[in-house]
C-alpha cells in the first residue's frame, strides 16, 4: 500500500471508523465534509474558535451560525446550542471542536443534534488522543476531522483527514477531493503574509479600532492557503512518528499537571475537565484574573511562549449578536505550551516567573 493508504488504515483503526480520506489539512477535511452533505444551510460553530473552520463554511457556500461557549471549558455551550436549534430550522451541521484537547459535552450535544437531524462534524484537530467516557474523541460525530499540522499533537509537515462511517458522505467527499488543488508552491510565503496581516490587525483591534472589515477580506485573500490536497511526504512523516503518539500524550499530560501544581490560583483559574474525560492537552489553557495585555507583554519579554487563543470571531464575519461567555473568555484566556521539549524543570521555572509577574498587576474589575 502507499503511505497515504497506510495512514488512512492507522487512523481508521485508531478512531474506530470505516472510511478515511487523507487531505492537506483539517480545514480541507471540514470543507469536504460540508460539501458532501445532501443539502446546504446554516452551520453552527462555537464563537471562540480558530478562523479556519469558519472559513471552510464560507468556502462550502454555507452560513456560519455562532454559538456561545461554556465558561468552564471554552467549548460549545449545550444550552446555547439548544436555543439555536430551536430558533433555526435550516441548520444542516454542527462543527464541534474539542478546544485545546478538552473533550466537549458530547452526550448532550449529540442528543440535541439527533433530535433535529443535524450532522455533527467532530473537530479533533487539537484533541488527537483525548477521550470521553473511555472512548476516543473522533469516534462520535457522523464525521470527524484530524490535523497533523506542525504545531498539533503528533505535528508533522501537514496533513489532515476526514473520517466517517457514512458511505455516502465518504464517496461524495472522495469525488470532490479530486477537484481540490495541490498545495501552493508559495505556501510558506502565504503563511508568513497571513500571520503578519493577522497580528497587525489584531493589535489594532485590541487597541479599540474597528478592523472587522479588514478581517472579512482574509478568507478569500488567503483561500489557497486553506484548501489543498494531502501529499505523500505528509503521510510518510506521520507514519514515521505514529508510534510516538501515546508517549507524546503522556508527556503533555504531565506538563499540564505541572502547570496546575505550580501556578498560583490567586491569579489563575483552570478550565474544568470532568472525571469521565481525558485531555491530550494541545495547550494548557487557563483564565488570567488580572490585566492580561500587560501580562502577555511582560511574559514574552522573558522569552516564555504564551498565547491568548481564541478570541470571539463572530464580528469578523458580520455577526452583531452578543455572546457573554465567549466575550468574557476572550479577555481572560491564556495558553501555555505542552510540547515534549517543555521539560518539568523549565515549566516549574516558568511558573515561578508567571506568578511573580501576575502578583505585580492589578486584578480585573
């Protein structure tokens, strides 16, 4: 078999799926999943999210419908979802990310979706190896998508996958995949240009400027960066590292445990992980109770990797609704790295620095 076929066999077995389609990234997998549905309509997605899945909805000529999140996990709120399903009869799909590797409230969300005959696309881009009630994330929705991007769990040189037990969806996606272009030759340049544009505009937004109209141009401007075929080189690199997956998850879990032990709860509050769920900890994400912008600046000056993902992205796509939980978390969330290269002593040292910086800042009002 080819390297692509070998990867498909591995991930089918790992996720307990009948069909797998290898793609260039998770965004392409989401796009193909949506295009393979029998009809178009609205697609529900959490308001705090990486923009890529939202762009995939637009590329599929569907309408994103934003859902508030749960403050305990930053994942989709089942309460908000229930209201959206009751008030919108043209919903065809729910994109359900397990953000940061934290499993969603799958039972309640899947039950709500089934009652409305809505397809659930489980986004496992950040949650490879996470489990819900002893079963791996990626084995629940009618469709699930994986990512092997460079910063993901088992991150390599790219690659994604669509997984399903539905033969009709698989065959339709397989047909559509033939129309997907190759990875652009200038991909690195596009990526660098996107990041430069994104962070410049995000900085303006954080300083109170209205820049949503600029964000709105990004999906089409950078479309070739999002939709492309999987390559043999990607598949080979995944095969080379596949046997390291469980060890990497264990290291990430230990890193999260160390952050939890060493960070001062007077300044930081952790997201809640129920006992029946296990996270693979793509990032260790917590809420910061004090002035975050200055905190991020001071931490970065010390050379510590830190981010504040994800903001509420609804206004970038013309949505004027309010999402209290999402907006609250947008201003408090911080993410710390859990890479295998982040050793326990380094994490302990960094936490000491984080606690010291936090103690010098004023609490948020």
